[in-house]
């Protein structure tokens, strides 16, 4: 007998309904099952309701997933797993195992690569450590067993070869005894002796070669076994939990598609590194950009689509709110009044320090959030001892070569390569290895480069340019009649000689002191060599002289300035 659903509490008997077609159903006794008392109907109704509810709830299908893509940030990474899912019309449920147990469900997203599918809900169950890494542990255990079997097979080969050697040794002993007897009887056959010795020697050589090769293979297999056992021990020692995701989906039709689940991992980071290759004859520069990626999460990233981002998704998203600040007055006690001058001095010192920091620190007004995509899929191990390099891009540009020196601070000259960064992609600053004409020159720092900015890359010392700075005395004095003022004169002679066999552009950098007090006056004598540019890079008082020198040319610069200030005061810094 089958029941048809008509209402929450009414069922019809199919046989009776069939007999009543064309008329009113009879209330007579049912010939199919008899008259069912109400007492017996309740369990049947309950069982039917339970069966109906179980049929309505979709069975969860367990899916295998793999890590397909990773976006690494300066701190952390978004990891994306992909699973192939087959869906039926209506509600569906899938299970994904093997996720790290420490992922944040609030930052987890799931999507199906088909607009006809909607993700309804995601639930995460964390399993204890004893269930974690089951698949990886099983893989390692299987690999260890395979290597042990290979070692046993090698041992068998060695044993067989050693048995062959013993057999040959027995043949030699038997042959020697027989030959001695034949020699005593005068029937010795020297030719047969030699043939037997050659055969035995050839067989022994082959057996010994097998033993040598087998022992070498055994050492290789033992090294592989040791590495696998260490990896298995590391997996078991981490003690992270694993997570199972139950995802509810709703599909408009039967279809197959990819399910992508993205979650955040904190144990990852990346930074930029560069290598600059300068050709001074052709004035050409090749700049390579590489990402240094490291991660110590519970997962290996094997053959993934790798993206490096400069953004910080874990950082602040808006400016902090500002509360109102109110001031009141109160009458301090005598002790507090006596302490006030010291407080004022500390406040003035703090204020001066704050001004110095603000005036000397120059930060870009804004940073781009940039995505760098690796040109090919990459693998990043979670057990590597150091960061792994991933090539990102390469630039080949023509450059202007300029040698710069700051004689008062360092009587050396330093080469720089300059060009316009015309790429639409900004470059994040980082360490840079420098090669000049094929020789390694040293390590430098590449500055942040925005599109259209002038790039000035340090290329190391220029030993073909001689620099000297001579302090010509200057002096101190006083001036004025009604009010006396102190004066100090700085007087330096800079000399630069070009020892290159070609023209060389030279920049000499120094400064004029900048007054932060209206009582301090700074002047430049007419005899001083006028600089070509002042306040370079928006730094007050910083000056530069610029000239292109012919081979062997000598350049002299008279650098002078005078500072005057009230007689009863002192300068905070020397000239």
C-alpha cells in the first residue's frame, strides 16, 4: 500500500481511490489493508514524516580539493582550494576535508564558477590533532615503505652477488686441487688453466661491480629514507588541528562546475628583491624583479598560481575617530610651581625633537596597492629554511650615468644610473644586487618607484674619479657697534679629477645651513662658486654643483658661507 501526500495530516489509500473514480469514495472496509484504526495510523504517519524529511535533506557529497592559487601579502596569504562538484537541481551539500584547523571562518569565502549556483551557508567542524594530516601521513608512510622495499631488494642483489663470489671461490679451489694432481701425474694443461682463470676473473669482476653499484644505490635510498622520516616526524610534531567544511549550495539545474574556497593564512610573507646589471659602454641597464616568498603554514603550496600583493588586508580600513578635548584651569600647589621650569624645559626639548623628526622624515603621500603575478606556476614549501625566489619581471632601459660625491662627508665618488620609470607598474623598494660590466659591485637598496618617476639607482664606487676637500680655515669674529654679533665663516675648496677615458657627468653635493631662528643670518660671499641647484629633492639648504668633465679634466669649487648671530648666544650645531 502506498500513501500520497495531500496535507500535513491526511493520507489517501491508493486502492480505495482507484475504485472510487467516477464517484464518491466508499467508507466501507478497505479490501487492500483492511480498516486501519487511528491508534495504528499514528506510528505510520510518524514514520512517513521521518522518511519524507530524510528524503528532503540532500546527502552531502565528499569532495577532494587541491590548492590552486595563492595571493601572498606582506603579512599573510589568501589560499584558494578548488574542487570539482556535480550538482542536481535544488539544494545540495558538499563536504571538504583537510583544511587547516586555525582558519578564520569570518574571512572564508566560497563560490561556484557558474552563475546558476548560489552558496547558501558554510559550516566548519574542527577535528582534533589525531585526525589531522591523515592523507599526508599516509602518503609519507607509503613512500617510506616503498623505499624500505627498495633497500631490501638492493640487499638481495648484494647477497646474490656475494654468493656468486663464494661460488667462484669454490670453483677456484676445486680447480687448483685438480690441476695440482694433474701436474704431479704429468698431465697438466696450461691452456685450460688460463681459460678457467679468465672466466673466473670475468665473473668475479662482474659480481664485484654489481656489489659496488648496489651499495651506492643503497646509500642513496638510505638518504631518501632519512629525509622522508624527518618529514613524517615534522608532520606529527606540529599538532595542528584539521577542519572539515560543509557547504550548502542551491543549483537551478543539473551541472558540473568548480567550487573555489578561499581562506586566510597568517604564516606567510613576501618581499621584493632586485638585481641590476649595468653596461657602462652601452649605457644600458637590465633590472630583474624577484619576490622572496616564505611560508610556515601547515600546507605545502605545490604548483600554484602565485600572486604577490602589496596591500595589507589585516590593516586599518579607515582613519581613527577623534574625540573632543576640553581644557580647565586649576591652582597648582607650591611644589608643583617649583617643578614647573623643569617641566617646561622637557616640553621644549620634546617639541624640538618632534620638529626635527617631522622635518627630516619624508614619506610618499600615497602608496599603490599592486598585484604582481608570477609568470608561471610555482611551488613554495612550508619547511624551507629560507625564503624562495620567484621571478616576476624584467626591465631593459637606457640610462644616464652620473657620478656623485659629497666631499665633506666622504672623499669618494659613487656612480648612479638614472632613467624614467615609464612602466605602469610601480616597484616596491627592496634590496638590490649590483653588477657593473659583469662584475659584482655590492648590495644596494632600490627605492620605491612610481610610474613616471625618475629612478636613481646606486651602482657603487667610481674609482676613476678623484675627489678632495680642503678646509681653508674660515674663521670667527664679531661685528656691529650698537649691538655686537658673532660671525663664523666656512671656507672649503673641493677638487674633482676625471680619470676616465670618456666624458663623465659629476655632481658635487653639500649644503648651506638653514636658519630656524630669525636672529641667525646666513650669507654667501661673492667669491663662492654658485651652485647649479638649491633645495634639491625638496630638502632645504641642500645644494649641488653639476658639470660634465672631459678625460683628465680638473674641477675646483670654492664653497663658502658666513653665519652671524647675537653675541650672547651660541649655535646648536657646528657649521
